C-alpha cells in the first residue's frame, strides 16, 4: 500500500539555479521500525535554510504557483558542487499523526498517536520517520509539538556539553532567539550561569523579564567592558555562537583572554593558561569567520551539531532530555510563530524573502495540509 501527498523539494543545478517546488509524491508503506506520519505542522528553522534558501537571490527570482527558481551566486554555487543536480527534501522536524507502521513493537506502539519527529522531509503531507526519533506528544497539539526536537534538544545539549567538559557557566550569542530563551530558562532551572549576548535594547528587556541576570548588548559603545564584567562575574570560558561569520566569536575570545590575563600573577608571552572555547552551531552570517591573534594560545573554535552530540551523550542522557522536553512543552520549551503558511505559501515571494532573514522572534510554521 502506498500513500500520495504533496512534498517540497529543493534542487541546485550546476548552472546556478536553485529550484524549490511542491510536487505530488508517493510514500511507501513503512517497514521495520519505521512509521508513516501525516504531517500537521513543521517549523522553518535556521538549519533548514541551508538547503532551502542558502544565499540565493529570491528578490529577483522567477515565481510561479508552487515553484521558485532563484540564482545562486559564487562562491556559494561552486562551494556546493557535490549537491549539484540532487533533488533534496527539506524540513528537519515537525509533528503529526502516525497513520501506518512497520512491524516492530516500537513502531506498532505509536499507531494513531500524535508525535513529534525528525524525518528530514517535514515539509510534506506525509513523512517516513524512525520510531526511535519520534516523541509521543500525548495531549499536546501538533503545533505545540512541532518545534519540540531541534531547539529544545539543542539548548539542553549546550548545558549537557558544558557539564561534560567541566564548566559551570556558558556564553551564548543571539541570545534573544527562541532557542536562546529556552537556554535561559534551562540555565535558571539547573543553576548554570549564563551570559546572554544580544544586539538590541529591547532584547535586553525581553531577557530581563525572563529572569536573566547577565545580559550584554553588542551594539552598545561599552560592549567589551560589559562582556568582560560578565565573564569575570561568571567565570564563563565556554561559548556557543549561531552567527558564524564576522567577528562575533573573535570578540568573545578577546574578552575571555583579557579577563584571564588580568588575573595572572606574572606575564607570559603565550598569554593566559586559561582554556577558552567557542562552539559554532549556525551560520546566521554567511560571511567569512574573522579571527585575530589576540587571545594567547589556549583557545579553540569548533563546530557543534545536535546529532553527533546525541550519539556521544548516550541513550540514558538522551532519554532524560526527551522526557524533560515533553513535560515542559508549554513552558520552558514553548515556541511562538510569526506566521503560518501552507507548502505553496512557503514559496510566495513575500514569505520567502521574510523568513530567510532569520529575524529574532519571527519564525514561520508550515501547515502541510493547508
């Protein structure tokens, strides 16, 4: 038995055309530990935009019903050479109702249940998902559960990473985001000290209202002084940066080193012996990452991805994280959305030019069934 429904695909051609289209697709009967989910809600996360929009020019794209063709500039076109010609599904996560299952006991136990899942093709009326990656939502709606995996598990993952590496304080950039607000709540609950870096006065007030203690405004004239004071107060030498490009990480490492160096009893040509580490987990700024040799030799910049972290953390830790998300889905891990769109609505010019900007607090929710 097969099921038919609409699904969004994205293709980048060698000639530089990024094609987004909604087409009719046939979905197979699930087997083994698979389930077939009728998708009811799926968020557009920054991680989805890597293949959905990337750096393509959607202001001057060709629009028709259910299809967009935009030009991909260099160096982004040649930088994605291995992707050329591949027709890819999109949508990391979402929620819906299980309408068919494979023959494993775990899969069968989900039949008829509303679940959150991470199928990788959530912008679709149906999706095949692994039962291991499904989170039963109980009485929660699909809209409440649509964003219950990527952001909540990432925020929890930051705290678990800090604990695993022996830290009791974290620095987070773009901290007024949906994920940043979750992280602030988690840190307050867990006693983890948190330095929130934002870029607007209204974002400072937003986090103050959520109980945040250390908030730094990167657009303020005294930004570096604010940041050094927050690092000195918390002892935060581990940071998470979703911006990626520019000098955001560079500025944090400089501040870390200046605080650490000020606490040294004697000079060293190699800088402080304080370990300083920044994880990059996103690319809100597509420009080059600029680092300057001004923080001694005890520093590290590396990437952080959710799936490798979950594999490293182990089943027991992941199970506790998932349980915590479900129990706090409408409080700590609640998500809000600026606008809801259908699959075809995702490809309208005003929508795509808006959500691709990844503005704080302006996330879109896709309703595949309309």
